[in-house]
């Protein structure tokens, strides 16, 4: 009879900030009216489906802060996951794949798309995550094999 290994799971949710105004100071760009609506609708969906023990990490840019505030849940701000972040900084901030529970990163392109491509395809590529969209991935170990599972991709316009 084979020995049973402990099967572990981590959920990682990648939420790109909602639509923001154009502006000279990238960090101070605010959400547009449409962006505020996108954030509210996605926040409602996340609250209805959120995994247990959800830790929320948010970039320090105004548009990501406003997006996360729509959740009405506590979150932590990390400068290292700002607009210029690289994938290794997102991985370190989230604790992927060893962290227990779930982590939601509210961040930016291109780093979110590059992280999704690395975790799903094994290499960084310039995948696009649309403004306001959510990608939900799960890391699990089954029969000693580590797997990354794409659980959901939800563009903001699907919720309108």
C-alpha cells in the first residue's frame, strides 16, 4: 500500500488594478468612473467567492489602493510590487508556492501577466491581464507532484 503524502494547497489571486486616468505621475493616477465600477463589481465577486485565510497585498500606487479599497477588507501595502516590479518580487511577496491559505495581489502589468505565464507555462512571457481582471491560480501537490491549476479568469466586463 503506498504511503500517503500530505497534500497541500495555496491559492493565488492576481487582480490588475481597474481602469485609471492618464497622468504624468504614474503613482498618483486615480481610477476613472468606469474603473471605480470595475473595482466594485470585481470586489463583490471576490467577497462572494474568496478562499479562507485570504491575505491581501497591494501596490502603493493610488489606482491599486483604490481598487483594493473596494473590497472593504484589510490589506497590506508593499512598495516592492509596484508598477516596476519583477516576477521574483511578486513571488517573494506572495510566498508562492509554500504559503498556506490564499494570497490576493492587487498589482500591475506587465509583472502580473509575466507571473501568470511563469506559473502556468513554465517561462516568463508577456501575457496580458486586462484592467480590472482577476486570475485565480492554485498550487497543489498530488501524489508527490506539484501542479499549478488555473481556477478562474474573470475579465471585469463579464461582471457588468
